C-alpha cells in the first residue's frame, strides 16, 4: 500500500503543478491578449493618421497641379501675344524695307503713277 500511496501523492503533486501551470498560462495569455488589443488600437490610430495624411497630400497635390496648369496657360497666352507682336513688327519692317528700297520705290511709283494735289495733277518724280 505504501507504493500506491506514494504514487497517488506523486500524481497529486503533478496535478497541482499542472493546475498551477494552467493558471499561470491563463494569466500569460490574458496579458498577451491585452497587449494585442492595445496594439490593434495603436494600429487603428496609425492607419487613420496615414489615411488622413494621404487625403491631405492628395488635396495639396491637386491644388499645386491646378496652380501649375493655370501658370502654364498664362505663360502660353503671353507667348502667343508676344508672337503676334513679333510677327506684326516683322511684317511692318518688311513693308517699310520694301517701300524704302530702290526696287520697292520704283514699283510703288509705277503703281501710284500720278496723283492730284490741290487740283493740279502731279507725278511722283516731281515734274508737272
């Protein structure tokens, strides 16, 4: 009977040890669950901040894009205006240089020929 009693005592110690380990494991799991819950909350806050930052950056990017497009349109309008003025000036210079040149003067006098000034007919070359 001593052997049985010794085995039973030993089994009781093992069962007690297993119960203590089970309680400790439950406490450890509870602590881990708390930590996981806290981490989930932190992750949720971080993801929300990242989403807000992304939305803010998208708004700012769109504002910058619209501003750049507006500036490009303004520059394009200015360039077109300058180009028109340049071509007008170039055309005027061509006309003036043709009129002033000897060949242009001859063509102009042949086209105009004579004109009437003060009731008298005169020619361009100065004779009546």
